[in-house]
């Protein structure tokens, strides 16, 4: 009998699964193309960098690197609880909120379960469901936004989990608060809702739902947020989930003991209190979004109405080819592909000079090279020095 191959020994659910492709790091692009001064607008990071308070906390914590982290994340949870008006037993910390998505899948999803997700949505939801042997029910977006009514209708007796990315990646669109309440009210009590709010700090207050209200009410829901985006700490990997205590208790059973390292915990706690960094990051994003939207419109290109720190752009031609051409000019953006987004790229809103460079490179690639009169007067340059 011939020995089985590694492929055969692996979980059958790995078949057909391709690894998640992250945005290329700047170093890698520069090394491969032999260029310098590349800019990255591919992973929705904060272009202003980390909060200065977080940087100071990091320096102070370095000398404790020989110790294991606080496995329970006591101080970070206390800080978050204060910040959010919750108690620590509503909180679970993760190595990025990506790990919390994984823990949710491992905790609750079993072969044969159905999972309802929007299409397109953050690709990780579908990958995790597939890995657990679940059937993924994809509900097309309506006007580029989650169609929560249709998602509620897609729920069957087999549905275990519904994912709502709010704002959604890759469109940047958000649902209206009343629509989310409508979904929550429509769902049976044994369907778990994952509300992924990785970008919620960018959303105008009147558009941000009271998702923590569902947590306080003890509904079967987890709200996920992260320090990777507006807080500028993507490289440290720290995210958090807010859920009713019985759900937190289950997640704690599958969480690795030291999943969030000491530096990440300290920096996150410091970043939480840096209101200046937060509002500066919001302002630079809003100015950048207005600038990019205007310039893209002048180029005849359309974007869904993003309330996040990135734009989905329909180039009306092969998105990957344009992304490759931009890459060769040192501008890293995200091609998307799939059935619906072949002609799109996703671009993170950068600093004013980065946005300007992107627009200039895009003009060149699209063969529309006249310089924009507006780009020299781009607002917001003064905000960078403070960041
Ligand atoms: C919608 C969404 N959820 C979750 C994540 C994961 O973030 P983290 O860095 O906290 O793992 C991302 C990252 O891009 C995202 O876009």
C-alpha cells in the first residue's frame, strides 16, 4: 500500500483553498523591482503611523521582553472596558481581530453548518467557514452595501453564523443603524452575528450603530475591533472582541495562552487615550477621501460611497494589469478579482503626497497624463507634521 501524501493527510477542507494574499510589503517591492521610495496603499494601514504615546509605551516596555505577556491582558481590558462602558468579562483580546474571527470559527462552526456572508466581503469570512466544512451562503450587496434584509431571508434552520463587515471591506460602505437593528430583530436567537467593525472609528457618528447595545443585551453577537487601522498598530497585531460573557468564556477556552504580546498590549493601551492622534488620523482621511474622490471623478472613474480609509475603484479595464503597472511605478495598491471585481482595485487613503503620487501614477497608467490643477493645492498637508 502506498503511503498517503501530505495533501491526503490534510483536512479535506483545505482542498480548493488558496492562501490569503496580503498587500505586498514595501521592502519586498523595492527589492524585487530594484526601485526606491515605493508607497503602500494596499492594506488599509494608517499612513500617519503609530500614536506617539504608543511609541513611548513601546520603548518603556522593551526591557520586559524576557517575560511572558500578561495572558489575561488585565490592564488593556481595564482600559478598553472604561473606554467602551463595558466590563472586562465582555472582552476578549486577539492577535489582530483576524485571530478572533478564527476563534469564533473554531468555537462555533461545524461541518454542515451554514454561514451567511455578503458578496463581496472580507475574504477571510468565507475561508474560515470553508475550513470548518461549512456551506457559505453569499448574498450580493445592494448598491454596494450589505443587503441585510436579504441576508436575514437567507437564514435557514442550518444557519449558525452571519458575518456583517461594517464598514465592509472592500467597498468601504456601511449599513444604516436601523438596518442592523432590523437584522438582529429578524434573526432566531441561536444564530450568531459577527459584526466586524475594523474601520468603525472612521465612520461619522450618526452612521455608527449601537452595536455594543446588542452585547449589553446579551444577544448572541460579537463585535470585533482592531488597533491595526486608525490606531496605526497593524504590525503589533492586536484586536479585541466584545461579546456577552458566556461567549467570551467559550472563546477563552480556545485562545492560545499568550496570543497578544507585551509590546502590543502596552502600545494599544497608550493609543487608546491618544485623542489627538485619532482625530488627526480621521481628518487626514476625510481630506484624502475628498481629494481622491474628486480626482477619480475627473478621470471618469467611479467608487462606492466609502466611509472607511480606502476606496474601491472601478477602472473599467483589467484591475490586476493596472495594479501591476502601478506597482512598477512604486505605488502598491490591491487588485481584487473574483467574479465581480475584475475591473476594480482597492486603494488605501494615504497622506496628501501619497494620494497625489497615486493619482499621478494612475493618470500615467491610464494614459491621461495632464497634471491636475487641484493636486498642487491639495488640502491637509499641514496635518502630517503633527502625526
Ligand atoms: C474587515 C476587516 N476585518 C478584519 C481585519 C483584520 O484586521 P487585524 O489586523 O486586526 O487582524 C481586516 C484587515 O484588513 C479587515 O479589513
